[in-house]
C-alpha cells in the first residue's frame, strides 16, 4: 500500500471532528466553552462534559490542565477508514481501541512520537435536535501541536499515516521549525510548531468569511474576553485570524478564508515574524 498510495490520510478526506481537553477544573472549562464558543454543554459521566455547537465538539475531562486527551478525525467513509487502519498496521503503529465516546467501535487510535493520541473514525449521523436559537458559525477546523522536534512529527504523519505537507518554515540552519499538514482539501488540519514543550499549541474554528470574524470578536467583547493576538493574516494558509485564551490558558483561534489546495508543491517559508502575520506582530514560538 505505501509505495503506491503514500497519501492515505489525504485520500480519506478526514477532518478534525472533535478533541478532548483535560483540566484540573473540567466543569469550569466546559462552562467557558459553552459561553465563549457558543456551545451547549452536557455531562457524559463523572468529570466528562461534551461542549457542542454546529459542526464543533469539544470533550472536557479530568486531568492535568492544558493537556490534550486526544484528537479525533472523521473519515469520509468506512472504506477509507479501513484503508487507513491497514496503513497504520503496515507501518507497525499497532492500532488500538478508540478512547472517544463519540465514535463507534470501528474507530481506532494511534500514538505519535510525542505521545499524542490520534483517533480515526466515522462521524455518527447527527440527531435531529432543534436549537433554541441560532449559533455563531465556526466548525472545528484544525489542531496545532507544540513539539521539540517538528521534523519527527512530520515524518510520522506524512510518512506513516499519509497526511500531505502543505508548507514548512525552516530556520537559518535549514531545520524544520513549523510544518502544516492536511488530510483533505483545506490547507491544514494538523500542524506542528517547534517549542520548548510538547502538547497543544492551539486549536482553531473556521468562521468562513471575514465578517464572521467580526461577529466572533463582538461576541468575545460582550463577554469581556480579550483578544490576545490579531486581527491578522497568516502567510502559510493565507487565513485571517484572531486568538483568545480559555480559562486554563489554552489558545483558541478563530480563522477565516483558509487556503484550499488542489494541487501545488510544498512551499518553504523563512523563520521570521512576517511569515506568521503578514499584517504585523507575530507570536514566535521559537
């Protein structure tokens, strides 16, 4: 499979369906996502909450704050899911059971070199539930991981699971400082930033259009939640963005107009402020 089909994950059309954040105060964190990210919140069991809005889902569980429990990607169909599981097994990744209560038993998980748990499954048919009011548009779109070795994570997700590499940042030594990868037509669904720690850098919601970022910023302002970065425009991905931090200090991005890739070569970008923000100041991780 590998020599003839190197981009297995890309072929599945997988997208970031949900992720689990751990917190020492999970009820408080779930309440924050309910209000700040315009979601409904319901308990799923002891110290486990589901925060859910249109095409966005966050599980909040008990654990060390600012820690990723797992991230979960939904494949387009069962054929693609089976193909991806076979690829993972052929690469010696030893696919394990899924820890997610939102996927059925067809789902599987693998662990990357940093210890992050990544789940692949099929999205269940949504229940027909009437919302009590319209909610802001913002599907969950991508996860960015902090790592001390982005080249190793690139080798894992590209070389062993078949994500495609959209762009990289290289430092003056030629080393990979940042890598953006995709599992569908969107510029990135999973990215890696060089940092002094391992874990979550940020996760992102796709507002769709620039004016929707305005609506999100007004929503945050009404709750006295300050923007910590932006508005700005990234170089890689060309997307517009704003950032806030949740009550545990996790970074949240609301993005718009992310590049759609059909067929182009991977581009290397310089390690400089303007790469991360074409409009001005950047938050440099390394």
